[in-house]
C-alpha cells in the first residue's frame, strides 16, 4: 500500500469520524434543549461538556483531514 492510498484512507476515516461526532453532539444538545429544565445541574453540565468535547474532536478531525488533503495535493 503506497502513501497515496494511505492518505486517501485517512481522509475518508477522518471525514467519517467527524460526521459521527457531529451527530453525537447534536443528540446531546437536543437532550439539553428538550429535557434541560428537568435534569439536575450535574447531569446537565455533563451533557453540555460532552457536546462541546464532541464538537472539539470533530473540529480536530476536520483539521487533520484538511492536512491530509493538502499532502495529497502536493503529491499529485
């Protein structure tokens, strides 16, 4: 397996990871919006922190995907 194929695989993986993390953060945020007033403060904070962490990880995977795309562009 050469460098080009490995970069293409990473690009696809990073894209999938970021989409999954965005979906999970959306579900957590909806949980905050829908049931936020009835949840205890500790659970509400955990949901909020989880949603933010998932968004941050999705952002980092998008940056990694962008770097791989730039490396792939340089190889062509």
